């Protein structure tokens, strides 16, 4: 069984964001931001990432 890096990273991000906010330190917040950025870069080149980009673009154009 293989797990893609983006799928594994999505699970890690979900677990980190599910924790209570009061107990997070600044370094913990920075790590979460870095993980989310890396996740975005990993999915950007995939068809799923391109679909998300088109959806966000359409929503942005509709709200202007």
C-alpha cells in the first residue's frame, strides 16, 4: 500500500488543526503554516489542485 506525500501531510495538518488553539506556541503555529504551505505546493501541480484553483478563481470573480 502506498500513501502519497500530500495525503499524509493532509492528515498531519488535520490533526494539528484539530487541537485547541489556547495551547499552541508561536513555534507550533509557524510549523503549521509551513506544513500548509508545503501541502499547497504539493497539490498545486495535480489535477485536483488545478480544480481547486479554478473554483477559488470563479468564486473570487463572482464576488467582485
